[in-house]
C-alpha cells in the first residue's frame, strides 16, 4: 500500500464510522441496547428526560467530530506530499494567532456547551424531586442498602402493633404514580439505580438522599447497585415490579398478613428427602435464571403469589423446625411465626418473590437449595456465611487460613428448608 493512499483510506473509514454512529443514534440503538438494564429503551419520565440529555450530548459531539474530521481530512488531502520534491518543500502559510479563527473556535465551544448545559440543568431540576404539581399523588418508600442486598420499607402501609410494611430486594409500586424513594445505607456507600426508570443516586452513610421515578405502565424492571461497595458489589441487585393500582392494593393487603402457616399432617414424608437428589447442582458461576423466567418475568411474579399445588405439609413443618434450630431466626424475621432479626432480609412472604440472594437467583427450588447449601459460592463475602456466622461461631478460620463453616446441612434438611421458605407466600 502506498503512503499516498493512507489519507484517502482514512477519509473513507471516517465517513463509514460517522454514518454508523448517525444510524445508531437515529434508530435509538434499539437493535443492540434493548436489554434488561438498557438506558435507551426507557419506561418512565425521569429516565426519558435523562435519555434526552444523553442524545443531545451525542448529537453535539457528533457534529464536532464531523467538523473536526472534515477539516483534518481536507488538510491531509490538500497538503499531502505528492512528489519527492513536495516532501522537502516549505510548509504552507500558518494561521496561528488569527483572531477570527480563535474567536470563532471560542464562540463555537461556548455554543456547544450552552446547547448541552440548558437541557442538563433542566434535567437536574426535574429529576431531583417529584414535580410540585404531582407531589400530592406521590407514593413514598424508603430503600436501605446493605452488603449486599436492599431493604424496602413502606411508611404509609402500617401494620397494627408491628410498624411499617417491610420487604427485601423486590420493590412493588403502583404504575402511573410518582414514587418518591428515600435512600439510606447501614454500612458503606451504595448507589440505587433502575436503568429503565431513573438514574443512579448514592446511598451515603449518615446522610439522607432521595430520588423519584414513575413507571408509565405495569412492568418488571431490573435494578443494580452502581457504586463499588465490597466483594459482591457486582451481584447486589434488586427488582421493581409496577402494578395497576387495584392489583397493587391487593398485594399490599396480602403483604400485611402474617406469614402463611401450612398445617402439618400425619402424612408420611419418608420419600420426601429423596426428592432432593433431583435438585440441580451448580458450578460456582452458573447463571441464576431459567429461560422460561426470562420470557415474561411479570407473569412469573404473578404466578409466585399463589401457593404451590404440590406442597408437602409435613416437610414444611420440618423445615420450619430446622429454621429455628439453626438460629436463622436471629437474623431473619418471619412475621407471625418467629424471628425478630433485622440484619438480614425479612422472609415473611419470601415465597412470593421471584428472586433470592439479593436479586441474583431465580426463586425456585433448585436455586433456593443452591443458596442455602453454598451461600459463599453464590455471593462471596456475604454476612450470612462469613460475618454473622463467624460471630456466632458457625464459621471458623483454621491456622492454615482456610475458612470452614460449622453449619452442616444434609440434603434432606436443605430440601425441608426449601419447602418451608417456598410456602411463605
């Protein structure tokens, strides 16, 4: 390839790149940015405003790129050395210090910044808090970050002699209403992010923070901690489920009820433990969701609100007993049954959630058995295994540095605990 061909090749590649970038912008990038945590395909006014600022910035920078690229290509082609004599020729007249050129560049830069700044300032004011005209209709919740899961409190949904309604890792809200979220943390800095509904806002120790969002219609949305907060930061996730107002009211009424109790029977469950052998085994980094769940997660959530048809009451009763014996009640609460723990997720209606382990795994028998059996492999550094377990003597560190757990569960015990937790609808 001759050196003289390089400018032409560069020019062609520049035009192709610019065309591809323009096509991506015009199409909304939907052909490659429509995933669960897409910030391009949005579902609420806050995310829509933030996307608008993003595209304005993209257009401004694209125009700058095209202008600079065109000038560079023009200068490269016009002043390239065509002969050997040209390579030793005097450089062309320079325009350095030309006041018109420099003032023009300054003016163009100020104009570009202004085009970006005004929509950005408007977006900052708009997304900071619920617009005044909508505040009376806003619904309030409080989200608290832990290492590595989210605690949700509904201050306006009071339970008699208990306090506010509390859930974990799945935030259920009414669609079509502004949701004001108070952000708190109990340990380090976390960041609350629902890409399709609202941008990231930090949860800072000893400092109140907030954001708001609105889901335009019912849907199932993925959330994520967006601030590095420790060993399992990347798997600190949550879900937002938006429902029509009537369905949301029904969910609240159900959540206010004590934990569901399945009456034990004299039924023989001698073969029940053997069923555990059918539960899957997983590699440490195996995915946590089935393809079936991913097809329609909102329908999967609705299906989880109803008891399983093939429950084994005797096995559930055994699981409840094991839940007490292994001191799970020290950290967890199952309202109406046992436990007063606040350092771990509230499990009163855990069977009605689609996810476990801080939104990392699908809440089915296989994944729940995986989580109970090997929480350290699923979410390294989690307090259930290392922190609180070590304080209570369940986890010891050998002289070799090896960490050993003293909580020993048989396959049958894991199966019983799974049955009990899944019965808590």
